[in-house]
């Protein structure tokens, strides 16, 4: 027994040890054969404890089990072996293994290595007499080969399932408590996703290619987001409006997500108000209603009256919500990175960019000062006499977590039917005013209300409309505005060529497309939706997004926000004026707005701005033309062409060259190693092994590693 306990436990003698007690590869000595003082349960005083490598301890415990270690020791030893094999093998192959895939590869790999060494030794020795280094080397090679085999056989949607994310739990650094809470939440989200069957869709979307597959995906996704709660419900609500990215059946299913949360406790709200405003609500307001008018996942709204008599709305951030949102956003970004690393469709849709855009927008919603600036920006471009009114902001009483705005008295569009009937308001004219205000914000001002759903549009007592809740606002630069104007003009003129050019100006193309085929598809689309006698609606945009999606074209988030707002606005206009034709009215209003934009004074101003921008170029142009003419006259004009100027081409070529070099080195070192193994002579290291043979074994091992790395890289590229 002591024969294997001494090396396994790290015991060594000060004097030359008894051969039977410490020699590896021999059967344990009987108690009678041990030196004096080696009794059961007794350690001689002249033995010192040293720390052997954990992997060696594990192999000894696994290969040489004994009653002193027991079952627990054997299991721990085997676990150490498997962890060591998967860690070293993964590093050598350049892959990251999930815990269950590592178990599948390392378990059989260790057994295969043990059997191989036993077979090579002539099958004449028992497990206790096998060489531990040989077992380790053989098991490592077998583990790496099994890893490559799994990559060859695995479908990405199966072996790279959601549960693999548990191995990459994020590690925050602020505090241990925060780390534990985030890890629990991360594990909870991955379990929810796996329970709803979402792991099957991570490999490229094969199961969602059919209508039945998309329906299952939509149902599973909605169930998972509802169960996850928090910002994941808001994410689902956002995705339900991205008809430019998702199929209609998926967006329709996600549209049913509801963000229903109970109000925050009154005491917690009062404490937050006192901290933000510097005094209790009773001291700041003449009247404050502790019962909120509405409650959402981030904030809730209370009615109040200032000491000067004005009626206001106090928007209060839910206490403690920032930490929860930041935690869930961090988890969402981790999941997005995992998806892009494992699924080709996620890379095509740029899931990480989408998650970052959502995170940025939600982070802005946490700072109510941003909403105050949004209201000021839209109000600055809106005439005081406009038919659509905006709330005023009390900047002196507003902070990052409290927003005080005017109380606008009136029901939402959803409940405004009786008021409109009593006032006798022309509903169509009112809807046209709302649409015109939105189009002016988008096409001329560049800052627009991004969420005009019926609850955010009020009907005031004088028959005017009001927009509230500017937490979600879109911003467009001048190039995006120009592209949108071209697109709407192309639709108004029913010109597929102009529509094709306008789309490519503002859209993102994921891969090469056939321009002629796209233009013919757009012409067919116009014939279907914009023909004589047809009454197109907002559903036309959904069909357009589906068409562009088939060509691998998607709009950037800012442009997608415009169409999302128009689709949302269509539902609001339908409640305000049933039968309102948003597409026809948009064409009419767009022509009128662009007429204002292109009036002579505007053209003169635009021409003056362009001329000022071109002046530096015009000043340098004659000199450059003279240099070109002189070079032509002397015959010295030349051009420089840079090969692989595009970074994508450089990456492709570099990847191919790297693989070719690795494969060449692997094959070359393998051939040289075989020659060395067959060479006789050289310095003898052991009675059976020479130095040349040792180099041969090392070279053969390196050859296997290099070749397997090349195979792994090829397989991962092909499976996406």
C-alpha cells in the first residue's frame, strides 16, 4: 500500500528509500517488506511532504487505486485528470470547451490513452505498472482527437447549446455579492432559454426555415422573455417592431408581450424624491398624489401641484432599478457575444450591435435629463401654434431620476372617442396633423418621437393633440435624412430605380447582391402595393422589410427606428381616424414638406453652404490640374495600386496562409519525427529510449497538435 501512497501523497525520505516503497511501475510492497517504522497509519519522522503536480496525483489515484484513498479519492483524482486534459487540450487546439463537451472528450480520451499504453507495453503488466507520463501523453492526444471528432459530427445548434453559456459566467469586480447575484441571474436566464427549447435555434436557424419552425421559435422566444422579465420583456417589445429584421409571424407573437409591474412602495418613492429634490415631497409640492397614475418597469408617474399652482406630472425612477438594469444588460451582452461566436445567423444579423444599441437606448432612459433634452430639442423645432402640443419641462426640479413636466389634461387616443364626438372634431384632419408633425420631425428636424403609440398621444380639451413620454427619441444625421427623402419620393413616384438607389444609400448590405434582380423585385413589389386603385397601408413596410431581408439587406438602427415609429403611428392613426390611409397621406405630405425644403430661399441657403464647403477644393484644383498636365507632358504620370487594401481581403488571405503554414509544419515535423523514431544510435537516455527517439516523440506530438488545429479551424469556418 505504501508503495503508491508515498509518491501520491508527496512523501520522500531523507535517506535513500526502500526500492519497493517508492519505485513507480512496480506492485506495492507488502507491509513486511517496508523499512522499519512503516506501520499502518504511521508516517516515519524522516519523511518530508512535497507537492507533486496535481495531474500526476490524479493519474496515480485513478490508475493506482487503493483502500487508503478510497472511493472519494479516486473520484477526485479522476476529476483532476479530466480537468487537466481538457484545459491543456483546449489550449493546444485553440478552442473553448463547455463542461459537458469536455467530459465527453476527456473521459473516453483517458480510457483510450490507458488502453493504448497497456497495449503498447505488450499487455503483460497491470495498471499499477504502467508509465504515468505515457498515459498522460496518450490520453491528451486521444482527448484532442475526440474534440476534433465532435466538431466534425456536431450540429452547431446542438453541441453549442445554451447551457454551454454556464461555463462562461461573467465575473464582475465590484464586490463578491454583486458577482454572485449576477452569476445566479445569468444561470437563471440560460436555464430559462434551454427550458423553452431555444438551444435548437443557435446553429443557423434550420429549424426556423419553415413556417412551422418560425411559429415554434416565436412561441418559445415569447415564453422565455416573459419568464425572464425585466428588460427582456422590453427587448421583446422592441423586437416586435423590427419588421426589417424578423419575419411577420415572429413580430406578431412578440407584440403580445406586456410589461405589467406593480407600483413601487410609497415609502421608497418618498425617500428617493427627498434625496433628489433635497426635501420631502410635502415640502416641495403643494399636493402630491402617492398613488401613481401609471407604473412601468423603469419609472412611474405621479400627479402633483406646485406651490405656485401649476398642475404637473412627476416621473419617478423605480428605486433600485438601475442596478437591476445594468446587471441584465451585462448578461444580455454576454449572451449576444456567445451567439455571435457560435451561430452564423447571429453574425449575419450583428446581434452584438443590436444588443449594444438596445443597451445604449435603455441606459439613456435611466437618465431623465436626457428625456428633458429630447423634449427641448423637439419643442425647439415645433411652432407654438402647431396642432400638436408638447409638455414643458421644469428644469430646476428635474434630475437624473426625477422629471417634472406639465400636466396635459386629456384622455389618450385610445379613450378619446366620446370627447372627439362631443367636440365635433374632424378626425381625418387631426390625424393628418399628427402625421405631418411626425414627418416634419423625421425629414426636416432630424429628432423625432420614436414611440407614438396610442398611450403617448393625448387629445386635449380644446381638440388639439399632445405628445408625451420622450424617453425614446430617434436622431438622424443629414445624410440619413436625405436618403429617407429620396426613398419617400421614389415611393410617391412609383420609381423602382430610385427606390433601389435610395435603399442602398441608407441600408446595410451583409453580402453581395444582384442589383438587377433586386430592382426587378422592387418593381414587382410596387406593382403589388402601389398600383392604381390600391389602398396600401403600413403593412406594405413589413412586406418591404421581408423582401430586403431575403436579399441580405437591413437598415441601421436609426433608420429602422423611423419605420418602427411609422408602423406604430399607423395603429394610433387608425384609432384616431378609422380608415386613414397613411401611405397615400404620407406621399402627399412628403411632397408638400419637400416643396418647403426646396423653396428658393432654402435652395439659395443650401447652395451658399455648399459653395463655402467647396472653396478650399476649388482653390487647390488649378494647381493640381497643372501638376497632372506637367506629368503627362514629361511622361512621368503614374498610379499606385494597393493590393489587399480591404481589411476583409487581408484577413481571408492571412487565414489561408496561416493554415497552409501550420499544415506544412505539422506534416513536415511528422515526417521528420518518424525518421527520428526509426533511427538507431544516439545518446541513450534510458535502456530503451535514445535522445533521437525522444525528439521524435516530441515532434510527432507537435505534428498531431498542428494538424488538429488546422482541422478545427476549417470545421469552425464551414459550420459558421
